C-alpha cells in the first residue's frame, strides 16, 4: 500500500470520527432545552417521565429504583421492601470496565441535567466521558436507557459493559409482587410474560437498539425483596478509538402479553421519532410562559418548569390521559390533583381544563357523587368517592367559577354543576355540632 493511500484512509477515519462527535453534540443541543436544570450535589431525587412510562432515581444515582408503566394498565418494575426503603431498590444494575478498571453505576452518584421529561447523568471515568440518559416517547410504553462513551484520550480504550434488569412486576395500589410465568429470550430482545389477572396479563420486555455481540441471557439473583428473582443480562465489549464516541441503547418496555412482539417491533422502528414527538409536546407546553410575561429570569424559569411538570405528570389510565400526582411514584388518578392543578392551568389552557373536567364527569357514575380516586387494582379499575369530609366539591366550585369567568363556557359548567352541588349539600348536611366540616 502506498503512502498516498494510507494518508487517504487515515484522513477518512479522522473525518468520520469528527462527524460522529459533531453529530453527538448536535443531538445533545437538540435534546437539552435552555430551561433544563443541572445538579451536582450528589444526593438528588429525580423523577422524570412521559405519558406511558417514568422513572424514579435517588442519591443522584444514574440508575432508577423504579420504572412505572401506565399502559395497558399501571404496573411497575421495583424491588423495594417499603416506601421509606425504596432508595435501596436495585431493579437495574450496570458495571462498566474501562481498560479493566470497574465502576458500578447503581452505587455511584453523578452530576445530572434534567427536565421533567428527560434526564442525563454524566461523569468522567478513567479519562472517558460517560453519560447515562433516560428518555420517553409519546405513544410507546417504554423508557430508553442510553449509555454514551466519549474517549478523551489519544489512545484506544477497551469498554466492557455488564447490564442486568430484574424481570418482576409490582401491581398498582396493592403493590403485590409478581414473577414471570414464562420468559422468552432472543439475541436482541427478552420478554417476561405475567399470566396474572392482577397485572392484566402484561409483559415486561427488553430490546436492544444496536447490534448485539452476545444474546440477552436469563439468570437469577437474590434480592432484599425475594430470592432468585429472574433477570435479563446484557453484555457488551468494544474498543473506543481515540477521541471517538459510541452509544449503546436498551429499551425497557411494557405491553399486553399477546402484543409483546408487535410492541417491540414498533418500538425498535419508531423510538427516536416518538421521543422527538414527546419532546415537542413539552416544548409547546413551556412556550405558554409567554402568556405570563414574568418580570425576571428566575420567575420565568419557575413558570417554564411548572408548565413542563404539569405536562409530564399527565399519564394514561383506562384510555384517557389525565393529570396524576407525580411522574413515577403514584400511578393512579386523584380528583384533587386535577382540580388543584387546573386552578393554575385555567390561566393558560382553557381547552385542557374543559377536556379534563368532562373526563372527570364521565368517571362519575351519577350526578350525585363526586369521584375521589380511580386506579387499577386486583384485576379491574376501581373508584373511590367523596364523603362529607372531602374538600373536592369546594375545589370544584372554585375551579368552575374561575373557568366560567375566563371562558364563558356555560355548557361545561352545567355538566359539572350537579356533582359540585351534591357534594356541597352533603358537606353542609353532615357538619359537626359546632358547624365545622369533618
């Protein structure tokens, strides 16, 4: 081979490396809006998500203690033994070795940059910049776990990755532990089936967006929650050229058991586009800050963040998208979340308020009793209703008044008025002897 040919090939390699790094930087700029927040305190709790899935992280660790799913019903991947011990849950683990030196992601605290709908953890380990990102889509019930490696040196590095994902589900409300009744693993995916009415016979699945060097393997591990919990193991081993960038992405998803293969196929084909759709929806929500015209940057940032949180907290339930308490911790609907949230929303999005009020009316079986909560439990959707000691009728009265003053929409108010009136009448009738509500 002559010198000219060698120089040409070398130039092509440098050009490809540069273009890859530039593309990675462009991707980061596109996904990280100017209102994202960063945190380096090493102890943060992070909850981020989308309409169909969400994660919860503790102690600034880049791996979640819980993944919540909302469709087709609410189930979660969680190994916690109690609410106050949930930071010890390790449903996902990862060990990365760089030239033989190891770091455990599930026990490390990293700097992170986040919005309510996305988070990226970052650290420099052995002169390699590692980022661990979690993304969500608009219509796909999954989270994307992306590991990006940037070689900061002028020498080739060996990267080894061992990832494991527990194959267990916790049911909504009852939080019962469910183990898979069947597991099917292939080179690029693994599906755990839960033939159980309390999970709605759902499936938990793992799929690789990149080409595997080894198939997903199934084994077991002992946990605080239960012994011999099945897990999917994913191994990777590659060389990272000087100043080059490589990315590895796993999807962790949830679907009905009968449609698991179809869900995986759709997710692999449409994941990036679906994430962009959700990101655009968050940006559209944040753009409503212009209606506030806050007088200083800090108030403007607070308004933007609040609008994004309200959007990210909308999750699927029984064919609807409704506001819920938070991205990941509680996967059921409370009427007071809708009412109190919309005391603010009524100033920026009247159509959203109208749609959610009508959805609330549809969830009430009669005009005489207002819904308090709605959730999946023990194989069916269940409802709780407001008693005389419930403040929801008062909040509904305040919201309807604000909504009518802003919109003049008497039709929607008339639809909700009987529920409000019946609730207030009951509260007045059942007051304590001193005239106070219970």
